[in-house]
């Protein structure tokens, strides 16, 4: 890839960040409404809830000139509330059920993000969502990051989009 082409791509991605944030907000809201018949609020900043048990899901994507990550962080109480709405109060909800729900929501939103970016001529290849491990936490250490926060019945959810450009 030429240096000129690389600079144009960098500029395009930076310009798309605001639009991408809108896509993420709308996709999360839509997924929660369609799957769980509930309404989630978009917040300017994360609510303070230091005792929250967080389940984080990562979705990696890559193309010729860029690597990006979506991290979905769910308060386990939020997931438990949503899963109970589907299965009813008598179902035993364990960590695995919550992780599966988190991955499913993340997959739906990620597909919409991929479609949005690819509509601008990118060729994003996106991996299957997976539960974040401690060894993955360095992944989002980049200066190119967008944070979006949500609130549902005092329970929080966040989505981070991070990307870095490949120079070689």
C-alpha cells in the first residue's frame, strides 16, 4: 500500500469514529429491545458501581491496514435481568448462561459495526466473540479508542472500540 493511500485510510477511519459511535449506540439499543423487550439508556459517563461483577467480551477484527477491537463490558446483574426475562424466574442462571448471552449480544452488535465499516470500502474480517481473559486486557491500550456507556435499571454496560493502524 502506498503512503498516500495509507494516509487517506487513516483520515477516513478518524472521520468515521463519530458515525461508528452512533451505529454502536443504535445497535445495542436495538438488540436489547428486540431480544429482551427492554430499553437501555445511553450515558455520557459510566455510572459509579465499584462492586459490579463485570463480564467482558472481546471481538477482534482485522484487515490489510488496520486491526480493531470491540470490548463489551456487562454488569452480570444486567445480564441476569435480561436472561430472566427470556427464560423466566425458575431457570438456574449460572456464569456460563450469562457469558453466552453476553457473546450473543456482542455478536449482533459486531456484525452491524462490520457492515457499517465495510459499506465504506473496508474489508473487515471479524472473529467470533470470546470472553476476555486477564491476558487480553492489554489489547485496548491504544490512543484510538471510543467509549460508550449504557444503563439499564441501575446496571451498566459499556462498549469500547479501539483500533490501530498497521504500518508494515
